[in-house]
C-alpha cells in the first residue's frame, strides 16, 4: 500500500513522534521531574555552547595596531 507521499509521510512521522514525547513528559504517571525534561536539557546545552563560543572569541581576539601596519606599508 503506497504511503501518502514522501514529504507528508516524513512530516507526519516527526509530528507523531513529537506529540508522543510531549505526552510522555506530561503524563502524570510517567512525568519526569522538571529538571530532567527536554526543555531544561536544551537550555543547558545552549548555555554551555554560548559560554564556549564566548571563551573562544576572547582567545582569538587579538589587538592589532593599525597605525604601525599603515606605517610599515607606506615604507614599502
């Protein structure tokens, strides 16, 4: 039996999976503690990524003395 179509079938699968996970997290019998939910994990990972990105940017930040570069270039 053919599926609806390739795009719609994939979208339906993702939507069904997302809904199932939402119900799993919010069901009173199986509810996870607030600090173990997916939203909390995403916020934690984003904060960690942002902090690493800022630290890398500070390490790569180099002060360039543009005046000395212009003087050197003019000498050539």
